[in-house]
């Protein structure tokens, strides 16, 4: 990922990202790139969006937080 390389060049110590619980492909990509799941903001989309969001046949409820130490 370009963001990882750029963060290293800027001498950041960690980089963080987040994606939906229903974003199967994105969750896999983050983990393949060395990110680890560090938190879950449960019911984020239930609290903040009036309409139900479906992705991959799964209701989008939570944000999965991921972090990588650089």
C-alpha cells in the first residue's frame, strides 16, 4: 500500500485504518498488508445511519479498527 510507504517516509510509528464488518475483501487486504484488528466500534452504523446498509449480504453494523506498527 502506498499509504504504508508514505507513513514510513514521514517516520510515523503506527498507521491506523478502519472498515465495515461486512467488507470481507477489505478486511482480508488490511490483514495481508500486516494490519491487526485492534478494536470494534460496535453498532456504529446502526447509531449513525437511518437506513440499513447491506454489503455482501451482511448488515453493516460495526467499524473494525486496524493498526500496523511501522
